[in-house]
């Protein structure tokens, strides 16, 4: 499982002209699932998303998590993160989880995050989404479980 996280001042997801998820300060997480990602990877990713310290403390060091700050978490399924891009000029998606497995895993990740943190928003699995964000820093990390 992969998550490209970005510290944001705000982020939103629009589907068919309507906003379906939006947060103020917090994290935008683009999430890709790979074959074999199951409960241990999902639980570990939830722990990392909520606990990864990318927000500044009083001394200006990245020492606080989204859970510490009470910030928002916007989860967006993005299978292209799991693409194989090592050769050629076109990505291969054989390294991404099958859509049914990915949807179950993504929904479980959302459920776990919502159980542990208020302010969790999502995109819509499988939809064409327009993701808008203001990256704060910029601060961007790729998490892998």
C-alpha cells in the first residue's frame, strides 16, 4: 500500500461539478493499493497517516501529526500510484490491486481512520475526480507499508 501525503492548508475533491470532500489544514493522502495488501497493511497505513509527524511544533520542527493538530484528512483512491513505470513510455498497471480488492481495502482504510480520528473526508472510488489543494511548505512524502 502506498500513500502520497501532502500537508495542505486546504484540499477538496469535486465529482461531476460537486464538492464531495473538503478539508482545511491537514493532510491530503492519495492512496494506491497493491496485490496482497490486506488488514495488516491497512492498519499500519492508518497508523502512519494519523501519526506521521509533518506539522510544526513550537520550535518550528516537524514534530506533530494530524492527530496531534486535529487537522483534516482527505483520502483519495489513486490506483496510478501503484503503476510500474520502470520501463517504456507508458505505465503498466499490473502492479496495482484489482479494482474490487482495491475498493474493499480503500473502504477499510477509510473506516479505520474514521474510527480513530474526526475530520476524515474522501473522494469517490472509481470516479473521475478533480482534486484541488494548496500544498503547505511544500511538504510531500511517499509512505509505503
